[in-house]
């Protein structure tokens, strides 16, 4: 079975969302890093964020995987694209945990203080990436 198929099975597994399950979808995906390598998992997770048919919850799990990678000090190959995809896919209209996670990811990738006044939506590099997502 290919990596993308395994990730899709994990994302579709409702049991992993239940209280009885000790392992989250994010943790389950992270176990694939030792089997396939971070670069392959990163590419697959980027594909999840790029897929306009994915649910908000799938995108939240993808964001969690990127957050874990950042905490593990893994290389993020296209930080601006990750930021653009997170701001494109996650709800940004009101304060919530997804916004906090997206902002935390931005702060780490851009080496910013959490209380920074930086706005990704005013960064020309992020805007450029967002403009490529209109068809995504």
C-alpha cells in the first residue's frame, strides 16, 4: 500500500477521533515517518492541504503534523507554501485553536515572537503563494 493510501485510511478512520482511542490521527501519521521518511510524509501532507475536497478536520490534522515536525526540528521544504495553505484551508475568521496552531507554525517558520505584529496575509511571498491557490 502506498503512503498516500495509508494517510487517507488514517484520516478516514473515525475511531481515531473517539475518546477510547489512545492514538490521534496526527500521531498515527507521524509513525509513518520512520517507515517512509519525513520528505515523503511532508509531500503527502502538503497534498492533503492542496486538495480542495478535503475536510476542515483533515486540514487540521495536517497542521498538527507540521507542528510536530517543527517541534522535532524537521526541515520544512517550502515554509511559505505551508503558511499559505494553512491560512487558505483553516478558518481564520474568528479566534480558535486552529488559528492559534496556524499562528504558532508561522512564528516558528518565520522565527517570530508569538506576540509579533507580523501578518502573513501582508507578506508578499505568502500572498504570492496564496494567489497560486485560487485554483486549488
